[in-house]
C-alpha cells in the first residue's frame, strides 16, 4: 500500500530533509516514528528535498508499506468511532513525535494509482521572507525571516524577478552537481510587502536545482540594494555561471509552501515523463 503524507516542519534544528548517519534530519525523524508504529524500515520518498535550515508548510511524501506493516495500522473500533487506519496514521505519528514537535504530519491518505510524491509533481512553490530596515523586528518570526540591513526597493526587485520567468538554463543560480541538469521552467517569481512590511518572494517552478531559490533571491536583493540594475539578473542567468555580483541568502527565510500535482488519471504519465527527463534529485533551497 502506498500512502501520501502531507508534512510541515521548522527546519531550524534539522540538517535538512535527507537521512544522514548521526545527524538529525526530517526524513530520519519521520521514518523512525513510522517504524515504531508499523515496524520494519519504512522509507519516505519526498517531493523536494530541502537543505539544512529550510522550512516547509506544504511538503509531500509517500511511503510504501508491505502486508505486515499494513496489518499494524491503527484499526477502527466501532463504526464512526475512529477514522480508518490510513487516515488515523497521521495522528499516531503526531503522538509518537510528542508535544510541540518541530515536524508534523497533517494528513495521511491512500495514494491514488500512479502517484509518486517526487516524480508526479508538476510544480513546487516556495516563499522567502526578508526584513529590511523598513520592517519592524518581530521576535516571533525570527526563525523564518532573513534580515537585510538596507532599505530595499521592492518594485525594482519585482521587475527583476519577473524578467527571469520562463524555460531557461539556470546554471548561474544553482550549485553545480555532476551530471544534473540545470534547465528549469520558472513559472512564477514576484515580490511584495506583507502588512507587517516584510518582503515576500513567491517562487514557483516545475523543479528547483540545488540552492536555486536562495540564489535567485540573493540576486534580487542586490537589485533592491541598488548594487546592480534589474536587467543584470538576466545577464547573469545567460552567462551560464555564477558571478560575484550576488550571493546565496540564508536558509532561514525559505519555506516550501506547496507542491502541485495533476489530476489522478495523469499521475502515472507525469511520473514517467519526469523520470525520462530528469535523473537527479530536485532540491529546493
């Protein structure tokens, strides 16, 4: 049985998503919790692996359970008394994680035929939050906000961001990985200020290569500070290699907000299409 999990986490004290020996990771924490419930060594497949310090409010993963593990799912005691075992699994995981954990599972459902959390996805959407000198400091938001000590021109940043939209090679905004493609379709990239005055970037693409979101944000911050012109961000992209004009911003301001999937009948074909096009993990950071 394949089960879909909808996940959220504060990435501050995790060393990223992917399980690593001797390190606390989101994947390792959730798989350990699952193992206590269903036994064995369940392995999660995730929509987008996140780096150390990156948060998520809309992460998606799936897990495949064998017959013995399915038999250990929570059972309904009486009609209407409890949800079915798959749906109740989310609550059981939350119970194992304890009170006030920095990772949680909001929902668990039986995955439709052909569903693959990673390969069936058609886009991922991230939000990046910045406080500049015009933003009041809110200590309650410190774990999800990057501070820039300048007055940022949000209109110039928005114009620069929108100029990057489309199908392009984003090698200049990615950390190189051997044999990994850097061609991506950037579907949405814009900036605005929220009611508190913080700058928010919404970035949506079919997939992201390593450090791409934070590098794109860093380029826009350089524009907002007046260090480079808005047109420069396209020139950097077209140069095909990272230049010293910009820097990669901190992970703390980045949240994986949502993952998009096609209609159920298109899940399998989408997964096959993605596997044929891309063989490297998608990492948003």
